C-alpha cells in the first residue's frame, strides 16, 4: 500500500518466554461493493496472555478486525496466525470452537437454559453430558453465580450484568486459548460495568487467556488493556501500553482521540498496593503511644467503621470510607469524592485496614511516578 510509509505499526516485544498467540500480517478487508478498505494492511501481534484493547471512532474497523480473527468475516488479503499456525484458510467452524467469543448483551440463546447456553461448544465437541454439567457449574462459580440458582434459568430471567457473566462463562467453556470480546460491557450501566470489569480482570488472573477486546470506552481500554491498539478509519495509528498511549501519543490523531484528561485516566494505572500508605492503627491502646497515627474504630470482624483519631483533623467530622488494596488510585479518588471524604482507609481482601491515603498525597504520588517514567 502506498500510504503506509508514515503508518506506525509497532509490533510489541513479547515478554521473556512468551510467544505471540495472535498475529495478523498485512490483513485487509474490502467489503463487496465498497472501494475503500474497512481494514487496510493491518499488522498486529498479540502476545500470549495479553489483553489487547481495540479502540477508535465508530466505523474504523474494530469489529471487522475482531471477526477476521475467528473468520466470521473473511479477509480479502493477508495472513492470520494462531499460536504460530496459519489459520487463514482452515475450516471456519472448527476454528471458532477454539476461540471464545463474547458479544454485547451476552448473545445468549433465549430458548436454552443457562447450563445449555454454557454447554454449547462442549456439546459440539462431543463432551459427555456429565462433563458438560460439571463444567457449567464450575464456570458459574467462576463468574460469581450460584449454580443451583442459575443453571436451570433462562436468559430472560437474568439481569443484563448476569447475562454478560454467562456470555463470558460460555466463551470459556471449552477452555480456548484465545478470547474475542466485542464491547461485552457496552450495554451495561456504569456501576455494574465497573464491577464486571473488576471481575473480568480477576477471572483473567486465573485463566490467563489471550484476549482481543473491542471497546468504545478509553477508560475501559486503560483499565483492562495490557496494550491498546488505536484505529483510525481502516488503519492502526498506535499500538502500545496504556501509559504510552496516554503520555506519548504517536501522532495528532491519537492525541485528539485520547483528548484531555490523560492525567486523570492514568490514575487507574497506579495500583494502591504499590504506594507507600500512611499508617493506620486499630488498637486504641497501642495508638496512645504513637503520635501522628490515624486510629480507626473496628467492628467485630476487625473492619474499620469510623475514625477515632486523625492527626490534624476532626475525626468526628470525617466519614470513614474504604477502598480495596487491589484497586487503583482512580478507585480511591472515586470513593473519596463519592463519600465527601478527604482520606480513605485502604483495606485487604478481608476488609482489614492496611493504611491510609490522603487527598493531598495524590499529587505527590503521581509526581513520583512521572519522575520514574
Ligand atoms: N457487512 C458489511 N458490508 C459492507 N460494509 C460493512 C459491513 N460491515 C461493516 N462495514 C463497514 O466497514 C467499516 C468498518 O465497520 P466496523 O463494524 O468494523 O467498524 P467499528 O469500528 O467496529 O464500528 P463501531 O464502533 O461503530 O461498531 C464501516 O465503514 C462499515 O460501514
């Protein structure tokens, strides 16, 4: 293609010992009757275990790209390799059994029970009934839905968020190495979406799939992506990790697309577990001998419920809000703004206090990271 000279296509370096699981080489799609390619000369390599977010304006070719990977759409030119094997011309039906696919609103079969929806691919693969049933229950557990409550229901008896969880479970059923996700959380309200994203990351920690994920939402791309591929009409403008996309956009298009607010978006890349937190004390007696330490009142299970003492502030007038240490600074800011609190208690998985983050720390914390970069 003549216009590719200035096209920045950065093939990511694979981590040590990791190979590229999905490789697109010179892939192109020209729809019948169209003169312009919907996707043009696309080179993209996705390393094993990575989540790559495909983002860009409406009509730029994200869904076309995704569907070429599982050959729901046939490329007009180029090669697609899965785990090193050229799959450009293998049987499409067989290929799709090895690739999980999740679409908006789950795409569940309305007349199939939840267990049967999850079991669609295993059934096609000839698994026996008992194995399919056990797998459905295992996956319901994994996506946080109680099997005895949900396995015999029908999709219409589930909320949008629950249907989306089933969509993920169904895609994982035959344990495919690769998952394609087309705006899976697009039709979900923001609070549920946030929770589904957290659960999705948690599941990914367990299953370690290689994932191509289409989204419209830059915040979602930054939160979930190991890498982000930014598309303009039919072509890839930048392919890099979220921090690079936000801080070093490759060109004006990416810069305009990212827009303002990059500093706020970067907050979701700073993990609370990596910050030095202020100490918190929950034992009043121990705290008596230590000045300058926040002291929280705890309930019977050791979870902080209110402030007893705050250095330099009125403990009685300050609400105690908490954020899990697995979260990001973005989550901490969200909790503080939501609770009108100038500080937040960071808690572990059991809800026990680990430390305190102050509103005033935020600027300092980010400055440190910027200095590192
Ligand atoms: N079946 C089709 N026949 C002809 N043109 C198509 C077909 N499907 C998509 N297109 C065109 O190809 C281009 C890319 O579409 P695609 O759906 O891949 O974009 P997208 O980035 O996923 O868009 P959106 O964000 O709006 O979902 C668009 O111009 C679209 O009109």
